[in-house]
C-alpha cells in the first residue's frame, strides 16, 4: 500500500520538537542511545529481540511509508523536472507540503503548501473537478502546518502547566504568535469561501484562543457558544505537573503502566512510543515525588515500539512483569510485528522472554490484550486481540510457557479488534471475555484510509464470550444486547453504581473533526455515541447510556477509570484524537454523580488537553491518598509528538484506603478478585465494590486498589472473594492507610 495524491489528500500531520529559546520548560526525550547489543548480561532471547527490533527500526527510517521520507523525496524529484504544468506542479507541491509536515519540517511544509495554493488558482476547472474541494483542502492543510508550528514553539518546546489546555487562556496563550497568526489568515479566507466549513470554524476559535483574541476576534457566526466553555458541575482544577516531576516526555502515541516494579511501595511509570524507533522508557520513583529515567538500569535499551502496555505477575514469583503490544493500525507486510513479554527480576530490571515463553510466533498487528485466569488453575492466561487476524488465547502452563488454544476455545473473533477485557458478568466464578471490534475488511484495501493507516469502512458487532467453564466460550453479545457500538475502541467491566454487579462501558471511535465541531457548536450528532450497559450480576444487561447522560460523541482512543474525589464512585477519562492534524479536540473527564448520572467536568477540572490522548492511568502517584491522572499524549506520525501530562489531584478531604492483594491459591497478582467494603458515610450505610485489574483497555492503573470512602472513619466490613473461590473477611479496618492482604491469612499487614 503506497501513498498517492488521493491518499495524501486526507493527511493532516504535525511537527517535531524544535523551536526558539524561551523561558518555558522544554520536555525531555529518552536518554541518549548506546549500542543495545553491548549488554552481554542479558540472556540470549533478550538480545535476539533487541537485534530484531533494531533491524526493523533501520528499515522503517529508510523506507517506511509512515516514518520514512520517500514521499517527500519523490515529490521533490518531480518538482526538479522541467516544463511542469501548473496542475502537475500543484500536485507535487501539495504532496511535498503534506509529507514535510508529517516529518515535522514546518517551514518547508508551509512554503510548499503556499505555492500549491497559488498554483491551484491557475488550474482549469475541469482538472480541479477531479479532486472536489481541493482549494479548500489545501488551505486547511496550510492552516494545519501553521498551527502546528505555533504549538511546537509555544506548547512543547516551551511548555507550562496551562499549555494546550482547552479553553486556552492565561499562560497557555502563545508568546510567539507567528504560527497562529498565519493560521488565522488561512482559516478566515477559507470561511469566506465556505462559511459552513465546521473544521475551519473550530480551528479558528482555537487559533484565536492561542493569540489571546477569543472571543472578540471571532465573528459571531463562527464563534463557539459560551456555554460550551463551561463544565456541568464545579470541580477543583487539576494542574499538569508532568514537567515538575520529570514525566513530561515527548513522544508519539503509546502506552503507560503505573505500578510498583521494584518492590519499594512507590509507584513507577513505564511508557512506550509506537514508532519503530520509539524507545521503551522506565521512570523510577525516587520516593521524593520525582521520577528518573532508568532505561539502561531497567534493561529497556533497544526495546522499541509498542502502542499499549500492561502488567501482571505471569510467573507467580512476586513481582510484576510487562507485556508490550505492537503492530496496531498498520498493514501486515514483509516484517510482521512481534510483541514482547518482559520478565522482572524483582528489582525492576527486565529481560525479554517472548521466544522462550511461546509468544513470539505467530504474531499479528495488535494493541490490546488482557490477563485473566479463565480456567481457574491459579496462573494467568493471556488473550491477545488482533486486527484482521484470529485473536489468540494463550493458556499458561504454570511453568512460564504459553500455548494458543483460541481455536479450541472458540474465541478467535476474526474481526478488527481494538479492546479485550475479562470479567465475570454472570457471577458463576469464571471470567468471561468482552471483545470490542472497530470493523472488518471490506475487500482488498478496504482498510486503507487517507493516512495510509488501517481503518474500517464499516463496523462490526462486538462480542461477549461467555465462559462455559469447560475451556470453551459462547458468543452471547447479541443475545444480551451488548454488541454495539459498531465502531468501538476502549472498553471495560466495572461497577459504576456500586450494586455489586459488573457493568460494561464501551467507547466509540466513529467520526471526525467535523463531528467534534458539530458537538461543540451544539449541532445534531452525526456519529455513534459511547455505550454504558448496566449489569444485574446474573447475565442480563440494560442500556443506560441516555439515562446516565453518556449519550455523547467522543472520538476515543485511550481511556480509563478511577475515583477523582474519593467518594467511592468511579469516574472516567477519555483520551481523544485521530491521526489527522486538524483533530485537535479536548480530552474529556466525566464525574460520577453517586451512581446515577455522569457530569462533564473537562473544563473546570482542567483536563481538556488538545493533544491526542492515548494511554490513560489513574493512580495515587504521590502516595497522598487521592488519585492523580496520567495521559500519554502524541500522535501517529513523526511530526505529531507531544509531552505527556500528569494532572495532580488537589484533594477533596474524603477518606480512603489502599489495598494490595497477594494471591496464594489464586494468581499472585489477584487479578479478578472482588473486594466489597461496607462503611458508614455520614448517616448513610454504604457499599463499594472493586475488581482487581488495571482498569481500562488502553492504559494501566496500579493493581493495588485505591478506594475512596467519603466521610467514613472506618471500614466496618472488608470482604475479598478470590479467583480461587475462597472468601476472606476483616472487620473494623481503619481508613487512610495502605494495607496488604495475603490470601488465607487471618490478619492484614499495614504497609509503609
């Protein structure tokens, strides 16, 4: 699949980290690279993986259609030919301008797209008719290049806590205004010719915000309604402190895990970058609130790529291991993807055991997987959701080796899988499996969109594989009514209303920047909404999307859930975006209103970051008893980098408890265990339920459970139902503490 002029027509690409000096803080990149093959202490399988990934990195940088410069070189070669017609020169300039923007070469992109727009005025209408709307598209591409130049100079190279937070104001207003000023000129011209262009309207408002000129400089007919710049309920502002603590790494889209990997009770952070040269990064928590990159000390040097990550103690040795997932959204070519299983030595140093564990071949494009003990034998099995290829269910033999039994189990799916999650929705003690599907191939090239990435042309129903308790599964999604939305992405099981039954949330990935703009201008929705299905614990679901006020459009990529205000009810954060440049849209936060409805608190809470939101994690990263929110940001293309964000919780004065479970008969990570806490919150006797897991399907929360308790002064009754089926109970547990509970022990242990 190669780029042509029509395929490039839809590319809106961003720029790499460059820019003038300024007083703001620049964001770090991974530490300087050394020879990855020099680490002779790593086992043979690890060195084999490093060599394989290094070879793919070199190939990608030289010729890959996403990360290489082949399109730009081809266009420049055409421009060097003599006697080009205006139409021919326009096409080459347009392709060169878009390709340069993809690679982060802003001024080159701006110059070429300006020339392209001048040339198109000289082209006969009969030729322009071959690409309807080409003049307006060229202006939008040019505006995108100018906007990105402004973002890079002001929000990435010189970032502060308000950079790129919608609505842009205060310190978020650009000091170097050149890029946005040029963008405004392009967008105003475009709106003169096409007054109903929703993308241009939306971007004009954003551009004027960056100049500090909103709302006065935006004509009333194009101005965002004032009520769209307010939250539904008040919430104290969460400040982005990533730069203060050393987590503002600049990267492309990727994954994140927040958990304790070295056993010091402090939460570490691991991030990935999906690029073939994107270095996996380990941030060790130094115990003082700061994070230090330790790529080499963690054994990560030379481990590239990965759009998603998740953690589990797969070998039951007492420490957390890491799974890296690769290849998503890209066509399978001569270099098929390979995932990585990284085994922890207990001190936060890892080595790749993928080949020895039986997980290396065959491997297919994926970004989603889930750990769960589907056969209840005490060790964790692994389900990997693949795109266009059969999904894989790897059964753990308890000795560190996996065998794919998906075909025998009946869970191959065979659709374009974007999320997989385990949960015992019918209460029989065996975990069931939900599979979120984005779409299915529709003939040769049916997944090729304007970006050159894979994308669905039509949706496909999701699946709910009910565990038959005999090693097989049956798809009951349609029967129980949870097979939509048809173009879906992240998904998870949770108990949003604390009734003790698992509910199901499924986000949508249907739409474009025009749909985002339509929502912002309060126009009728043009795309599917997300779904919330309320479960009864016995196998029946009810669609409560509208009743809970979640019937909203959101172009969701990364997402997760946690408890912002420690009231015991779970809130949700949606990381939004799309590969195209004009897809600048706020990430969204929804606050749970006592299990009845959800209120949009994006604006008042300060969560509306405009860069593309991928992996999301809720975690008490500073051990102060409330959950902070981490967002792994960045886009698909080399120029679409962004600095990651960490939103610090300002505190709400409510009580909490943090519980780490250690399985003995059950898997050591206690994944799948259910906690039930009963307590008095003021004059109300309440219950809160939690299931051990890493939260959503794109981004990983800590496996230790951080639970808000409202005004409770003690937990009257704490009950754990383990995956093994055993039941454990404690009474009168003090609040505001960290505790560890070992399966079968009579007492819990306070933990520093």
